[in-house]
C-alpha cells in the first residue's frame, strides 16, 4: 500500500471514528441528563401505590404489585449502570482508533512529495483543513472526557436519608424504606491526600515496649510459600469457639449458635427480662462478641477509636483500649456515611487476645486484660461509604477481607505479632461483606463474596481454591454456608447457590435479595432478609421458596439460628423469632425500645443486643 492509499484509508477511518465517538459521547450525555431528571429508583406510580397501601394494609394483590414495581426498579438500575459502563468502554475504544488513524494520516501525508508549484489559495486551504481536523479531534476528545466524567453511576448518590425523612411511618408500613440501604446513602469520597496513604508500607508493625519479644524470622507473603507456624493461640479448638460467640454471627461467622435456653420474650422499654443495660461511650455498628465472661464492642468518632470490654454478667465496664499512636494512621479520619461510620466491622477473639479494625485501616490487638499487644495500619481503605468487613480468626491467624476501590485482597495476620502470614490479591471490586469459614472434607477455607465472584481460599496459605463469577453490584451481605453449599446474594443482582466441591451452580433467584443482612444456611434451609422488610425461607438444595413474612421494617442485621429458632432484628429494634421450619411459624416479636442495626450475640440463656446508644443483656 503506497502512501496515497494510506492517506485516504486513515482519513476515512479517522472520519468514521470521530463520528462514532461524537455519537457515543452524545448518548452518554443524554443518559446523564436522563438520570438527573428521572431517578429509576423513584416512581410516582410506586409512591401512589404505597399511599394506597397505608389505607389498605392487608391488600395482598397491592403488595404484589408493589413488589413487581420494585423488581422493575432494580432492573432499571442495572440497565442504567450497564449503559454507562458499556458506553464508556466504547468511547475509549473509539478515541484510541481516532488517535491512531490521525497519526497514520499525518505520517503518510508527510511522505508524499509536494508539487513543485502550489497556488497560495491551495496552501491556505490545506492549512485550514489541517487546523480543522485538529480542532474537531480535540473537541471530540474533550467531549468524550466530559461525557465519561459526567456519566458515572449517579444512582450511588441516591439520598436514602431524605427518603426516610419524607416517608417516616409506623413499623406496620410494609414499604417504609423500599430500596434504602446502609451502603447507598451518599457518595462521599475519601479525601485524596488520605486515600493515598493506602500505598504506605503495610508491613510497619507498632510493637509496644511492654509486650513480650516477637519472632524475628522473615514473614512470607506469597500464597505458594510455606506459611509461618501458627501462633500460640492455634491450640483453640472448634469446640471452645462454639462455647463462645467470638465473631460476627458467632462461630466461623456462619450464623449458627450452639447455645440453649435462649429467651423469647422481653420488653426493652419496660425492662421486662432486661438483666442489665449500659450506655456505650462511643457509637459503632459492630456487633457484640463474647469469650467466657467478657463481652467486647468498639466505638469511634472523629477524634478517638476505642475497644470496650464488659463483664457480660452484670454489664460493668472492665477496661477501655484506645487505638492511637499507630504508624501510618491518617491524621484525620476518612469521610464515611452516617449509617456505616468509623467502627462498623465486628471484632473477633481467640480467647487470648481481642482484635479490632476501624475505617482508618488501623488494626489493633489487646490481651484479655486490656494490655495492648500490637497495632498496625493497613493503608486507609478507599471506600466511599466506610470500611465494614468484619474480622475472623482461625488457627492463630487473623483473617482480613480488604476489598476497596483500589483493588481487592485478603490477608492473614499473625495473632501474636500482627505480621503478615500470607496475602492474596483478588480480582474483585469493593465489598462490604465479611469472611466466612467453611469446613470442606476436613479442611477449612475462607469464603468471600464481591463483584464479580464468590471464591474460596485456603486458610493456611491463602491460595485461591475455587472461584465462580456470578455476582454484581455493591455487595454487602456475607455468604451462607451449610451442607457443602455456598449461597451468595446481593440486592439489584441475584442469589446463587454453589456446590463448593464442584463449583456447579445449583440454582439462582432474583426476587428476594438481601442488601446488608447476611444469608443464613443450616440443615437444608436458607434464610434471607431484604432491606425493605421481607423475611423468606428457601429449600437450600433446590431453591424452592417455602415461605415469606412481609413485616415492612428495614433490616440490616443478619438472621441467626439458635436453640431451634431463627432470630431476626430489624432496624426499629424489634426482634422477630421464628421456628426453624419449612413452614412459617412465628414464635414472637419483642421491642428493644430503641433503634438497632447490629446482629445480636448469644450465650446460654441470654441474648446481647447493641442498640443505637445502649447495650442490653436479655435473659430470664
């Protein structure tokens, strides 16, 4: 191909690419304009149906119609998101083709010999044409960049708090906060100067001078290498863990509690069956954990981050541990939403130390008497709502899920020293879910969920054992696991049941989907709670919907199995108790007397509930 042919071909390609880029950019701008004018989550028709339901609360056909509208809203949400993402990729592709074609065009043109005589008007015309191409190309690029910037997923800025303020109704309203989620209130971003600290050296461990000497051997981080020997706490057995409540949702974070004689009747406002009640000094959405006679929670504000230890028998505050003077910790905390906060992740303990993590990326360990053992900063998580993945410990290792906007990873820290035992990078987007331990053929693995995968990792080495690409959106609910089946779900996405041994997808559903409440799987049944107040039970293996209870109050707390029953706390502080059954059999409803979001902790004969301000011990 001679230079003249190259010139014509590149000119035609550049023209087509320029038109393509302009068209895509225009469509993205129109999509942006449409999103700003019409929020697909809101619907005048839906609002009218909700108003009608207030006057006719028992109209089942009307409820079904509202659910169908909600399903359409979910589909509209993802259709909009898909259009934005696809358009951005097409725009980038078109811009690259345009730039390449222009480069070939000018290269070929420079090699063509100029005629010996050229009239002045022809020279002027060529100069004008060249300038025109440059100007048009620059204009298209600017338009493309502007469209890409503006056409982000504007639904992330959906103001849930405003909707709550406008539609605040009684607990009987079944659609009180439809589509309102703890992780979708605002799009506040971490300040750039703070987020940049995520690249700080995550291996800096602050060891207190009063602690015992730590091992000096090098820490191995590659999953394929032999892991470090387990720390002193590795001798803790599953039986010992099951006697306690050492993590979010109890032993192994599965939501299955072995304790008996759990109370089913109380009244927090009247004090009925309330053994004690204390105010927690600082706010936090983390759940209580228990080891022996000690109960732990954490709290934080813009100045201080603290861990509290209570005597679980009488509510006396035994000690307060302060997470301060940690190398790499930001001078000011990252911006977080009100319904996530700075202390959302639940603590964990192995009976020898208690471990906490905050939205600053600070991880800290105290012994059971409140003496600081170690602390380190993992880098400030780039998280537009606030970090909320809870901690889990097993065989001397502290498991940390650290999926942020800058990439995903899971890591294991040594319980005794805080050093990294292993660290595995993940092909995952940001997630607010927490790790779950699953026993498969005598070996334990860490199961994580995020967009786009559900995956299992060897708890000893961090090696990825399996992965199934099946998830999308901003994932907040942790998986359920029982009988060799892992179930993951996310609102505006789908629910997927996976055979953990073969990675076969057993069944899928897309109707009743949780947003913040984790899934509960146990003995052939699966339970899920939606953010708009519908609690459902499925057959775990077949996916058949067995029953549903539509009570209409928002739910962020996770369902828990204990003593032959399933306990579910809603955000209004009402605990609903069901028989563990394939049929809907409600045991009772009990009001706490204040708002509540965290998942309760259980011990023999007692339930420990964290309200918005106070910590309660419920018992007979």
